């Protein structure tokens, strides 16, 4: 009787251990998926921000060129005005 009881308890322990192993494996798989998804999301956000930055830099360059052109036009107008007086 005593050995059967121990045998039954050992069987329960083994079963519990197998269930625990399955749960741990499932959690590890979920963690791996979450890390991969997080990395993919981060990559997407980084690429998007990089694109936005490129567009902003292009706009800034265009505005600087436009300001330089307007500055030249203003100097030209000021020369004409000063030569008239």
C-alpha cells in the first residue's frame, strides 16, 4: 500500500512537471514572438521617422534657397531705390 501511494504521488509529480514544462515552453515561445514583434514595430517606426526627417530636411533646404533668392532680390531693389535718391 505504501509503495502504491508513493508511486501514485510520483506519477502526479511527473504529470505536474510535464504540465509545468509545457507552460514554460509556451511562455518562452510567446516571449520570443513578442520580442520579434517589438523589434519589427521599432524598425517600422524608425523607418517612418527617418522618412519624415528626410522630407523635413528637403523642405528646409528649399526654404533656405528661397530665402537666399529673396535676399538677392531685396538687395537689388535696395540698390535701385538708393540710386534713385
